[in-house]
C-alpha cells in the first residue's frame, strides 16, 4: 500500500500481536506470560524479519528479472549498530509495533535496547558504509554490500580504576542474530599459499595449485530502504574448513593436526582488526582481505554469467566500489580469473578491470597507507604477486613512454617500494586499476590530487580524480536518535516526514522560525530533554550524577594523536586552573560546562591509551573539587558505540572536531552533531570546511593554523625547536601541572607529554592559544541563550547537503552509472 510516497506494510496492531505471539510459541518455544525482555526483543525482531523478507525477495526478483547494471560496495567494515528500530521506521511500522509490544506488557524503548550492536567496524569508514547502504536502498538503487561476518566485532572497552583501557571480546552473535540468513548453498572455495606455474604457451596463463583451501559461506543481511519496498542485501562471508577435519590426517592418527587445519580456516573471519590508520602487515589480515575479495568476486561473476553475456560486457553490468585499499586484491584477482580461467588476453582483461573498479581514498596520513611485504604476498598469494609484477611492468613502461628517462618518477610511482623487504603500495595499485578515484571531502580530495597521487594525476589526467563529500543518513541520525526534534521539524515544515527525510534540503524551511520565540523555546526544550536522557543513561549505566544545567561539550571518536583529544584535555586542565584562580564572584559569571569524551584506542597504540588514562584521572580530580565542580565536570564514557552515539549526539550543545589541519579526511560525526542542532568547534579541516560554507562562518567556531602552514610548522619543530615556555607559556603551565603529579603519578604521562615537547608533529603548541580563545568565544556565545538557539536552528536548517542520499546519488550518477530499479507495487 502506497501512501504519500511512503509504503506502509498493510498490517494492523492485531496482526502484529498475532505474529509476535506466534514467534514466542514456535520460534522461541516459550510462553508470552513469562517472557523476559530479551525474549520480547527476539519475538519482535523475528516478526519484523518476516516482513523484511517479503520485500527482500521482491527486490531481488526484480533485479534478476530486469537485469540492471548493479554496484557492489566492498568494505571490510560495516558498523551497523542496532537494526530493529531502523527496520520498523523504514517499513513504516514503528507506531503500530510500539502499540502492540506495550499491549503485551513490555516497554518499547527497553525492548529496542535489548539488541546488541552489530559493530563490525572501527569508526568512520565502517559507519559510512552502513549509511550508504541505507541510502542505496532508500534511493531504490541496485547495490549490494560485501563484507566479512566477523564472529567478534570491535572489542568491548573497559576502563580500569587507574584509567587504563582494557579490551574484552565482543561476542555479538551469542544471543543469535535474527537479521541474518545463512546461505548454506552459497559457498566458494578460496585458496592460499601453494605454487603458481606460468604456462609457457605464450598466453600468459598460469596454474595455481596446492596450498590451503577453505570455504566461504554467505550470510545475507536485509537492508530495507526508507519508505520503499526496495530491500537490498549485505552479503557477509564466513570462513569454514573445506572438510570438518582432514580425514587423511585423522586416519593417520594426527588428530591434532586435523583440528588445527580446521581452526586455521575458521580463524580467518573470527575477529575484526581493531586498528585504524595503521598498516601493520599481519598475515591473517592479508588472508582476510583475499578471502573476502575472492568470494565476493566469484559471487559477482556467477551472477553476471547468468546473463549469458561475453566477459567484455562486465563493465556494462557491474561497478565495484573499493572502500579504501582494503579490497584492492580484487584487482589482481579479477585479472587472474580473466586470464587463467576465462582465457582472455592481458590487454582485454586489463581493459575490463579498469572499467569495473572505483577507489575511494579515506586518508592521506603516510603511516596509514597500506603496504604489504613482497615476501609475504609471494608466500600467501603467489599467483597474485606475479600478476602485480606484470601490471607494474606494463604500467612503468607506459610512464617511461610519457616521461622518458625520469627515473625518480618511476621509483615514486612504482607499485613496488624498494627496501628491505620490498613492499606493495596498495593505493597505487587501487589507483591504476580503477576507472575513477575519489576523496571524501573537498579539501581531502585536493590533497589526494596534490600529494599522495600527484604523479598519477600528471600521468592519467585530472578527470579521473574526483570528490564525493561524505554524508550521513538522516533516518538514523535525526529521526531515530532524536524523535522529538524530528516531530517538531515535521510539524513546523508542514510536510510529511517521509518528504523531508528523503530531501534533506527541505530543512531550509526552518530558517524563518529562528526568529520565532515560541519555536526557539520548543527547540531548546528538546535539547534540554535530550541532555536529561543522556544524564539518565549515564546514571543507570555508570552510577554517575551529571548536572544538566550546563553546556554539554562533546568529543567522541577514535582516540588518535591526529584527532587531538590531547588538545581538548589540556584545554580542560587549563580551564580548571583558571577557575581555581578566580574568586567565587568571578566564577559565578562563568558558563557551566560538562565535557564528555568517548572513544576507543587501538590496543597497541600506547600514546592513545595514555590519553585515555589522562582524561580519566583529570576527571577524577576535577569532579571531586568542591571549588570548581559546579562549573566544570568531565566524563570519559567507556565503550563508545553507534548506540551510545545515538544518545550523546542529540544532547550536545557543542562538539569538537579539532584535528591538525589536513589530517582528517572528512569526519562524519561533525555532520551528525550539526544536523541535531549542536554547534561545531573545529579546525579548518575535512568536511568542517564545507559545513561552515553551508551554515555560515558565524555559526561555527573555527581556530588553528591552516593546511598550507602545517608543513613549515613541523619543519620548525624539528630543526628550530623553541622551548614551550617561550612559544606557549599557557601550555607549558598545563604540562608542568601534569608532570608535577596533579593527576596522579606524573611520570606515567611522560611519553605522551614528550610527543608535544619533542617534535610535536600534530602541532598542539602552535594551536593551543587559538584553541583556548575559541573556547572562550564559545562560552561568550552560549551566555546569550536566544542567540545560541538561533545558531542551533540555522545550523540544522542548512545541513541538507550532508545527507548520504546526496552522496550516494553522486556515486550512482558520476561513478557507477547505475539507475534506480524500483520494485513494482504488485510483483
Ligand atoms: C588497515 C590495515 C590493517 C589493519 C587496519 C587497517 C585500517 C582499518 C580501518 C585502516 C583504516 C581504517 C579506517 C579508517 C577510517 O575510518 N577513516 C575515516 O573514514 C571516514 C569516512 O570517509 C572519514 O570521515 C574520516 O575522516 C577517516 O578518518
């Protein structure tokens, strides 16, 4: 049934209740009268899943029947969060379900919270993939995601009493997962190790045999679109032993060997690597990457072959988006299939490959660019290493023809970096193997073109290198996480919610209401209730009482030196001592602030872990100080997750996005805060710049040096280090407090403080004074309540650009060349 562009599943409350009770009996084997909260969640989820499955089937049948060009989003990470609420919203069943569940005696919100997050990602890149899937389905685009079904997602973060991060496993599948369908019939063999023998028959073909063979089995996750029947697929691969255990070894009495082989196969998809922004060359990670790309490509090609078209038409039916370099092995793998298995000639195969793939870069930090040691690659993937050498040979010959005799250029551009050991540069391979390359915000894309891939722009031409500024789905990041604000917007715009949630530029209609006092009061009251909701959450989960009559100041993201949580905590310490030096009368005029941090550190990233420790110990001191605690409180919320973000973001007055200029490719939480009427305190970096362009410079708080200055500043630190006491006395005082033991044993923090005292690569010293000045401007602005609310309304109103619908349409039109494939109402 279609109503005002919104498909609601044609069900009433009693149908839902029947289905729920039926699942309690037949799926859970329990009784409704003694069902606990988890059981209620499970029954609700199974019931919603039935509806999703119908749409999923219609959608997949439509794709098969009409055979449109499809796109595939290859990502090693999908940070999905919870599904039930989102599925209900997208199906248009939320209100009826709430009624049904409450009639049965359960609280709806509590029921939703029984679901564990699907946290198959580290941060921004993984959450971006999840937002993009939501938008593809909502835009009725024929797009599937491909990833890995990790048995353990990102680790659970615990904070010890000393403030140390401890990691615990995330057994997210322990309560069973109603949102996935095991496909026992969708399996592929994947080979590792062994030998590759080139055939001396002039075809360039080779045989790859021996080694280890494992099985990839598919699990399908339904991705419903908002207000449409379109329900796409996220296919996640699980690794399994080819045989339960090796019979030969078993018969030979080698039971342990047989079990070890089985374990080694299962190990491939057992855990998500919790590292971001590092390349560290572990064999198991390489196996994950190949396992996943090989299974995904085999699956994509099997589907293409059902169309009965010659291979050369592949680019007319298939576009494959590479989410960073993690799936780059798909490029040599497709070459291997086309040459060794499909008997194509090298040039024809390369022509197909370079029209199928698209590469998105997510970082320009040199330490984060993926490289794999040649000896490891040769060992694990001998045939692929041959192919990479061949690609490199032909490529460097072409460069030599265009720039004769330029040996430095050849060395810079080669797929192989010289050294001990030699390494394969995955970004170079992804770039030359793709139709187009893009960065994720204007500044970042410009940095890609002028720094890490400059030589490739010179060689291939600028038109291959574009930009698609990231986006976020307004369904989860406004309607779901901030239902009251969503309702106020719907009422104010006098539009069906389905209209503005799918055309986010409609939010501009809020602008005139910034001048309306009654509207501002409603807007502010919702922010206040969201703060209380957060305070309640913190009280229930951590037992802490937070005051809500203060500005909420939030920095939540992975802990990393380049993101500069250090700058924030040093600023908090500076503020604390400033408060202590005031008279009570002076203090009473100060803006009250509650500062929140949350985020995980990579388990082996010691400096990041020390940053957490410092935050926790500063919090301990500050929150206990009777002189200042009314004016400044500080909290580190453990175990940051999508679900925690959904509570924190709507409660924020100001959020911090303060990376050293030129280091944060885009950022996406900046967009989430601003969409929810939180203002932005940031550096001139990533998508902050485009947010400021949209909402206006007077509605954001910018500080710090600009990207072009960064290189010189770093050089100065290295070769003309000025002592911090001279360059920035305010910062020097703060560092002295820390090393002097104001927050526990000062010696502990020395390695962290030394990063600033020594080369200060991320320019804390250079930006500290302007950061403190920006914080003071924020305080001053906040004291003018009405003006602040106006800024908040204007910010939300101008965030339309940052819908992931806009971003995904850019990919569909300018990259993939795909079109919507609507599912007919009566299939
Ligand atoms: C690489 C090799 C080995 C192990 C792990 C990795 C790895 C894993 C994850 C490297 C990087 C990541 C994640 C990167 C990431 O999240 N990047 C962020 O992407 C966002 C979406 O485009 C941007 O908004 C952020 O600016 C960017 O930091």
